[in-house]
C-alpha cells in the first residue's frame, strides 16, 4: 500500500469523525469503540445501545 493511499484513507476518516488531527481521531475512535465494547459486554443489541 502506498503512502498516498494511506493519507487519503486517514483524511477520509478524519472528515467522517470531524477530527482536526490524527490525535483527535485516536481519542474519538477509542470513545466510540469503548462504548460499543461496553454495550456488547452488557448484551445490548446495537439498536438499544447508548449513543
């Protein structure tokens, strides 16, 4: 995979998460994944998960 391809993907992720830099992407994605893992551990289906 080329460096330019990675940069394009990172920019798209940043745009979707409305992040200003890669650090914000890391923080926001950790929060998102943390909520999903927490809800899954509680046995909640995605439709009942807490946003």
